[in-house]
């Protein structure tokens, strides 16, 4: 029996246009779902492990999906198992962005200048008007909403 394949469904966050913010949100949501993990931007004052400040970090209680991703190489067991954190490489972020362009039928390089893409991802975490500091997998978000009775 062979090794499982790292696959997942592309998510498109429904905004009225193919804005840069929509593409960034969809890229990060897709990654959160693919990796079955919350995504964070490492800052100096957070409770994440000692990752480089400004890096994108995944956190999960189910590490299987991240272990299957060939680009994830730095996985660390957290202080209170079962919990793991891992570094999300920039190459994975960029590859997911290109997939978003393709699924939306947009020409490369899209609305975000390739030289500014990674900085745009980091700004996405810092400038969200709703004050979000992480991106969560879609099904976990739905489960949390259902738990408080908002979703039928």
C-alpha cells in the first residue's frame, strides 16, 4: 500500500470581486483546510513556540495532514499533547495563491504583485477589520458557529 496523497478542496471566499483581499483569504482558508490546522502570524508577544517573528505557523491537534505535505518539514510537539505546531513555508503559500488564480480563471500574476505577495499575506493577519488573528479550517469554523446556535 502506497503513501497517502496530499490533496484537498480549493476554497473560494465569496466576495463581490476577485480582489486581493478575497484571494489572500481564500489562499489561507484553503491552506488551513488542507493542513487541518489553524494558521497564525508569529508575533513577539504570542504564546506560539519560538518560531521566527513574521512566519506563518500552523497549529493542530491532528497532525496527519501536515505530515503528508511534502513542503512541511519543521513540526514540533506542543507543551500539552496532543498538539503540534509547524512552520508553513513561503513556497506553499505562493503555490496555493497560484492555485487560487487558476480556479478563478485569473491571469498570472493576478492582482497582487509577486514581489509583494508574502508581505501581503502577513498584512492580512494584521489588518483584518474584524480583529482576527488566525485562519481556521472551514469545518471547524462551521462547528463553532453551530455550537452557539447560529447555524442550523
